[in-house]
C-alpha cells in the first residue's frame, strides 16, 4: 500500500490484498494503534496511501468518513465497498487546502521516496486544528538494517543511517523483498513532521517481546 513515482505495488496488488487481509494479530495491533491516536470525530478522514483500503474500517468505526488516495491502480481495484478513493500521488495530493479535519498514513512511510513531502501535503490539506495520524514500522528496529531472525533479540547494524531504498529483509517472503522500502531514521521523521507545520501531540511505540515493531504519532495542524 503506498504511493511512489512508479506504483511499485501494481505488480503485487492481488498478493498484497490476500496478505494484508490475513494480517492477524499484527493488523489488529496496527488498527488498535491507529484508533487510539485518531480518536472519535466526524467529517472526512483522508487515508493517504490507502492501498487496498485495509485500514478504512478504523476511522469509519470512530465516526469519521474515510476517503482514500493512492497512486497504485492495482491496489485501488480492491477498495470497492471499503471507502471512496481517488488516484493520486501522496506528494501532490489532489485535495484542496485546509479542506479536511483529519488525515492518516498507515504502514506507508517506507513506500514513498520523499515522506517529508507527504507530511507537507498532509499539513496543507488539514484544517487548522486538524489531526494527522502516522503509524508505520518502527524506524529504529524494522528495516534492512534489523535482523529479527532471533526475536526477541533484534540485531541492528550500520545501515540504520542509510536513507536509500532497499529490498533486503530477514523475512524472505514478506512485503519488502517484493516492493522494497525507503528508510526514514527517527530523527528525520520527527523533524520533517514539525517542519511541515504539524505539532506533535502524542507518540506511541508498540510491539511484542519488548522490542517495538510499530511507531505512531498524533500531530495537529
């Protein structure tokens, strides 16, 4: 699920629909984190990089009206019945300034080559006081630089400092070996958020076995 200059997920859209739909405990933890940060509300919640729409049930269950944006036509074939969508680039959202009270980007920060641009766009389309929720893989512990093969012991190497796209992964059957991942170190992620004009209101980490695999935050325009 994600937006890149070339829709990397198009070739894997059907596989990913089955993969994310069967996400089990991991997907439940993702959704619980999103819901905890977003909270109840009304009006549009823009699902940036919505992919197949697998996360739309969370804002819908909290009173919001989810609307999705994604560049991958292959992914958007699977959104029917989940949320209305528009095809577009997350770094150039086809949404008017200050037009939505809430937005979220879930499990997609590693799918785009310029996530700071996505954050700037999120800030642009939010109304003053609007909420933005980010939930993604933990930037310190999940990536090509992290070996989870002996979990709960996780080994992190010097590639944490790399900011390039990589297809390396300890999990040879997962998402990243298929579509790759752009690494955004923690400091880069938080600095880009505040530079976009968003104020951090809450930050959370979640994961089994003592090492968090999810990182999320609520920011306010």
